[in-house]
């Protein structure tokens, strides 16, 4: 009997995850199908019992549900609990178990796609939502020397900074997205990560980068947004002479980890990457 896995979030028009996972299932001859389910925020609590009742084998979780879904699950892994966000859920005999593959996928992409080791480095993370939590937590876990977190909601940045402070010896700071302190932090950083949806299709002319920020040529700019393939932020970074990496690598790495959680099989990375690139075109 075919097993159904899927994706919940809102909106989902930007996602290439169905193409990526279905290509991987086909490659390995697995009788699975990956389906997107648009779930508006006010419907999340009602959606989960429905997915459980339909015996969905598992599902990924994307914006804006990664944090809100946590208390609605039966259990979460230690890493997901530490991060405070879930992006992968497995239905284990009626119990919904939450995982986070975003954080490990991001660190793996940093190494594979940029040759960047975060230990001992200074990083700025824009966005303190579910993706920002995963990125900031993992950077602290691998020993980043300093973290500076910023969000349109300065209170969220402050709360996440306070939390990350309890996890490690990484020096942390925070500010709003339009602050002078953020401008200074970016100019002194080794790594800038966009963990906001700013610049995502269809709002391709938006950027999370504050006005008048001078990007140092030595900084690596990593945009978690992967659709479009080259965001306004990445264009700005390349024009400034910086190395710039899109979120496609993280998408594939976290997707491969989720694939293994769903199926118990090692994911065909190259097949997933090719399918994601084709879907983006």
C-alpha cells in the first residue's frame, strides 16, 4: 500500500519539496508519494488530528508552523526540543514525533557548498523565527565565537539571544533589523545568514539587508531562500565582491535527512538536487 508523506505550511506555492522527494522515491523504487497540504495558521491545531486520522506516514513543516507545531505533537527529539522548532514529523503508530533536520542540514550545506567551518567564526543571523532558531542554535552548538541576531520584532531577537546564551559559551547580541548595532555587527562578521522569507518568490525585489550596510568582501552571505535561485540579497553580495550561497543546498541536505527519517533509506542526494533545480526552472 502506498505511503503518503507531505508538507504543511502557508503559502506553499514556492516549494520544490514535492518534486525533490518524489524523484527520490522513484529513484529508489519506494511506494511513497509526497503531497503539499496548505494549512493556514488558524487551522493548524485541527489539521494535525486529520493527518493522523488519514494515517499519513509523515510530513515536513515549513513557514509559519515550525514553532507553533511543537506543543501539538506527541513527542519531539532532543535536538528539536533544544532548537524549539520542528520541520519533520513522523507518524509512529498514531503518535506524531517531531524532528529538526533544518539545523544539521544548514551546517552540512555550509561545509559542502561553501567550504565554511563555523567554529570560531562571527555570525549574524537575520530572522528569529523557526529557521532562525535552527541556524542560531546549530551555530552555537558547533562553536561559533560570536552570534548577533536580528529580527523585525526586536523582542523575538532578544528572546532567542537569551535562549542561545544558555546553550553555549558563544557570545551573543541582538538588535532590530534597522539598528546601527546590526550594521556594525555585519561589517565585523565572517558569516551573514538570511533566515527570513524576505526576497522569496513572489516578493523577489525585497531584501532583509538594512539600507547603507557595507558588506565586507571577506564575509560569506548565505540566504536560506532558494526561490528565486538568485535573490536580491545574493545579487547585492556578489556585487560587493562577497561569496554568496543560496539556500538550495540546505533545502536538499535537510530534505535528505527528512527522507531518511521517513523511509529508513539513505537519500539519493544528486537526484534530489537535480529535481529541485528542475522544479525551480
